[in-house]
C-alpha cells in the first residue's frame, strides 16, 4: 500500500473558513500531525491517531509524518491559515530535499487555506488592495538586521506590509523596534490594523495610526497590517471604519518612490 501525505491549511480559526478540500483530507487521514492547538480544531474521527507537538518542533514533526506516510499510511499535517505561509509546507519540502530517496516518490499534496492577512483584510475593507508584502517578525530563523533591512525596503518601495509573528514571550522588543523603523519612512498618520484571533470567539480588530501604534496591542495571535502613504480610513456612522488602499497610485507618490 502506498502512503499519502496531505499538508492541510485550516484557515484562521472559523470552521466556515475550512475549505471542503481540507475537510475531506482531514476526514480521510489515518494519522494527523500538528501543533496541539491546531489539532484541537480537527473534528474527531474514530480510528484516527493524533500526534500533537510543540510549535518549535516543525522539522521533527515533518520527518515523523513523512516516515509514517512512507510506511503506507494516509497522513495529514495541519497548519493554521495557509500551510505555505510561514508554516509546515516549507518544513515538509526541506525534509524531502534532504531525506531518503523514497520520500521523493511519495504522493504529497498541499491544500491551501485562508491565510491570516487575508482574513484580517476582509474584516476591515481592502488594506491590501494594491501591492503588498508579508514579513514574519520572528528572528528565530533569520537575523534581526535582515528583518530591519526588509522593513526599510518595503516601506521605501510603498508596499502595504502584513506582519506575521509580531511578538512573543521570547521576542518582547522586536515589534516596537519594527514600528520605530517604519516611522522613519512613513507618515505618522499611516493606518495600522491589529487583527487579533480573527475567526475565533475572542476576535478583535483595531485600527490606529503609525504614531500611536503600540507594542501592547499585539500578541502571538495578532496579524498587523501597516498601510501605505495612500491607505485611507472611511469613518462610518454606527459602523466600524473601512480601511482601503486604492488600486491606482497617485502620480506624485509614484514619482517620489521611483
Ligand atoms: N500559516 C499561518 C501563519 C503562521 S505564523 C497563516 O497562513 O495564517 C503565526 C502568525 O500568524 C501569528 O503570530 C499571527 O501573526 C498570524 N495569525 C495566525 N492566525 C491568526 C488569526 N486567527 N488572527 C490573526 N492573526 C493570526
């Protein structure tokens, strides 16, 4: 019997954001691997084994899942959001690249999910309506000076910026430092969106400006979107504001960047 490995995106937390393809892969799996809180989101199924692991054990989780699939099992590895965005899909590919030849002949599929930045953007309007980029602020896998260089480049080039992994207990100062960096390049009024636990019961979305954006507003479950010089806020009576980045760029802004 030949095994199969599905790398499955669960979306940001709301079960309505789990695609039918992801749900089918999860119900077919004999063994499911993932970070504990993500595994808790997978509906229980008789006969299916669960293999929770810590969120820093991605390489070991990937090799365990690959071994199990190579033995002939139908295996799913889950990620929150999309598995290709700062998550398990690359970890699986890294292990296939360096692992035994038999892993290259495995049936491996990647099942996309709604990534946090799209879920947050959809709550508030269209902050990613024009060119944007995504950056992880975690310096576990890359040096902090490189992150600063990328923040500079993104802000100078006029991208809206989605910041994943803004802060954690082990990384308490990086987010404040990133905001300071961005203030060098962007006007104080640049809209900043904090989307926390989007799609879950304790969801919170807050809009502020770069000058008032504060460290404390973010935690590990927060995705931050920093707008551009052209991102606008529409205040609405009796409703939450809309934030959008227009599709076309103002000529003077474009010339200033170029
Ligand atoms: N693969 C995931 C991202 C993993 S990195 C995805 O595609 O969304 C983990 C980071 O994602 C968190 O620190 C946070 O910045 C963001 N994130 C994940 N789920 C979120 C949610 N429901 N609401 C807001 N941000 C979230």
